[in-house]
């Protein structure tokens, strides 16, 4: 017997209990609770980027998940995101509607393809200007920037001892090793 699948919107799920759930083309995707290592990397990234953003008055940088509504049927809670100064956010501070200027995702082993394929596709198609994939397994950061045709171009794969290259943060000095320094690697 066929099973009916109802497409959901942000309005359908916004009052659900606090849990990690994202919408991908109207389907609810429940996310596992991030590991301690995952949270450490997010905090390290935030501690590196937030002071740069604040001192240069560039906008808002969050390294805690917030609701990003790209479309009524597409909502994500990225690990880190940047919204440039002058962009309108929700006056109640509950969520951001539209594409942030930058999103960073720490790639999780439990949902690697979700970060590297599904989110990559959606962030590109909805116009997130820069997408950072922070990979604890490979100990590197891949940065993609939206070109004039609306497609991601890879700015580079940055490993320990290198300085990342971001078009949004051109003067930021960040060695990827600093993101993984307090991470306990598992076999």
C-alpha cells in the first residue's frame, strides 16, 4: 500500500519542540545531536572569525545553530553563518529568511553527504555567497565562493600551516590547524 507523504513548510515545524530538524524540499530531516568534537570546532571557528567581523563592523556572525529559511520548504540550521551589515533580519530574532552571506558546516561522519552534496546544492541554488566545509576527518577547510553565474568555485582546500582565503574576509588570518587543535580524533 502506498504511503502518502505531506510536504512541510517552515510554518508547519516552527513550533515543534527544540530539536535539530531541517527541511529539504519539504521533507523533515532529523539531525543527530552534534558531538563534542563538532561543537569544539564550531566554537574554535567562532572564536577566530567573530572578533574579526565585530572589529571591522561587517555584520553578524553566529557559531550557534539558527534557523535559516531559504524557501518555505527549505530550512537549515547551519553550524556557523555570517550576515553582512545592512541586511534585514527577523525583528523578533527568531530566524533569518533568505540566504546568509556565508555558511560554514562542520562535516559530520553521520551525515557527510548531507553537508557535501545536499546542503552544497541548496546553498548554491539559493545564493549563499560563500560556503565553508570544515572537515575534521581530513583536517582541512574547503571554501567555495559564488561566481557571477551563480555557481560555486572552489577558492581552495586549506590545511595546517596555511592561511585560508576568503573573499568575504580578505584580511582574516586563520590557520585551519587552530580549528582542530582541541579535537580528539577517533580511529
